[in-house]
């Protein structure tokens, strides 16, 4: 009975164990523990102000942490992978043991973007868009790192590495179990005149086993992307490119037939795709026509739960531009948009706007960090933000549930006073166990349980 109930629940949303935990190997006591932990978290996170439940772990990482970035946490596990911009090494930590548990792995010192994680039983893999230098386009490289864990121990290794084209701009890395890729365009995009071949957007993908490459040329001029914000996500092997500009969002689908997955050995090395033939458009309706939308970022997640993308926009009301003495944060808010797979039957997978919510305030600045203080959970079902409310900062959890009448909801997480949010420069969220992890500039990692 417990196994059937937990398997049904896990098919719809995360539960308090790894995604691929074999529940048939667990005894009754552990099955009940997972069920009650999952229910406790659901009840707590439904509160307006979820409270801390249990002991907070404070783990010293050392004094030289200002160059540390948290690359990922294995969902429902206490394993974290950090990257040092100073040494160019990745480190694996176990929060329960409060120490490193695998040999460091050399990767380039600059990580510009990370893909959604790919998870299997005892294995977690992530693609990194990296560079050896700080200010050039000469040595951009895709590196795929793999964390293996189990009774035999923990091992971090590189499973794929690919140097990208010289003197081109790359961004928005994506990855599935079969392939990894990026968007590519010339960094020198003219604002007028007919663009050259390198000034149109391209998608580059590589098979993770054979390394065979597929290049998809589009008819979208790069200058359209220079004026907008873009991201990528995947659904059932198709790649979706999300392009947002002011009050409009455009989504283009790259069908899997163009991509070098294992089931497509005859994938063409070079192909062309017309943007509008595969695109859909959404108009964002503001409260006021003069509201100004400023993109803060687009994040992607694994598509297991059919919620693979979220975007965040700062919204500046028209009135805030009229009073020169008004503080920048007065009246400002942010809009979180969840993008998910369409439920309606369709001839092909479709990514569409599933819900949005406004949150007062703006993202807190985090000097010295590689990324802004926002993070999408591995499941894609919730987002974590450190929000500047003007006088103080708050840790905000934004949840998405397509089955609910109010698909999006915001919750202000209670954080103890000995963890000042003004010191936070990195974060993680495990929505299987309900653990939020914060890195602060004093050299500590705090693992905060909410179930």
C-alpha cells in the first residue's frame, strides 16, 4: 500500500527520496518516514511563512570562499558540488559529514552557465559552459561533469569536453541524457544593415557518447537577441528557445529530428530552420501600459515534471519614473513566469506560459558572486529568491502547481537571525526533503530544514 501511494505521488511531484530510489527495497519504517516527511513539507510550505523544522547544519567551508560557486546539489541527498574560480577545481562536500568526500576535479576557472542536471540512480550529471580566460571568446568550452555516489563511495569526473568555435559568443547551455549544446552567434552584431552568416543565431549540439555534432542555422538575426533576453529548455528531446523582450515572449521549437540523440544516428551535420515556422508568441499584459519590464534571467530545469523553465523580470511602474526623489525600490516588483509543457494533445511538444506571479521588491545584489540570487529547483516546481524589500531582505519561495486554482504562490521563509541574508552570496534548494542551503561570506554553508 505504501509503495503504491508513494509511486503515485512521485509521478506528480517530488517526494522525500531521490527520484530513482527503488522503493521496493525499503522496509515499512522507511516507507512511512518518506511519506510523513513529504506530508510535513507540503503542509509547512503551504504556509505564508514556512518555519524551520529541525536542526540547522552550519558547515565551515574555509576562509577563501569568496570565489566559491555552488554548481549543484543532488536532490534528496546531502551531496554538493562547488567550484572555485581561483583554483579552477570542483569540490564535492557531504553536509552530513561536514567534509569533502571526493578528490577535486580540474575544470576551467570560469563557469558562465550551467545546464539542467540529468539524474539516474546513483548518478547526477551537469553540463557547464566554461572558459579559461575572463574577457575573450577564444576558448569557450563545454564540460560535462558526473557525480557517482553509492555504497562504493563518491566520485566526481569529467565525461565530456568540447572546445567551441573561436571568436564567437556562446550562451544558454542545454543538456539531455543524449546530447549537450549551446546557442552561438557572432559577438559583434551590427544594429543596422544586412547581417552576415555568422551574425545569425545558430544552435550547436553534440552527442555525449560519440561526439558527433549537429549545427542548426536559423534565420533569426543576432541583433534580435542582443536586444532581448533568451534561454533554452528541453521537453521530450526537443529544444525550446525562449526569447523575451519587454512585453512580448517568443518561443521556438527545435525538433529532435535536427538533434544528435542516440535514436537519431542519421541526424544531418548541418541543417536550416525557419524561426517563424516553429514559433509561438505570448503577449504579457501589465497592470499599467507604461510598466517597464526588465529581464533578470531565464533558468531551466530537468523536464521530468513538465515544468522546465522559469523567467524573472523586474517591473518598474510608470509612476516610479516621475518622482526623481523616489528610491529605486519604491513601488518596484518582480514577475516570475513559469513555462511548462502543454497538457492538451498536440502533434508535437509545446512550451507555453503556465502561470505568473508578482513579488514586491527586487533581487538583492550579491557582489563577487557568479550568478544572481535566484535558483530554480531541479524539479522546476519551485524557485528560491533573496529579495530586497527596501529596509531588509527576505528569502522568498515561489511555488508552481498546475493542478491548483492558483498555480503560483509566494511564501516568505523564516530564516534565523544568526544567518543575515545580506551576507548570502549563493543558494540551493532541495524540494524533495525541503532543505534550503545558503552560502555566506563568513565562510559557512547553512543547510536549513523545513520538514
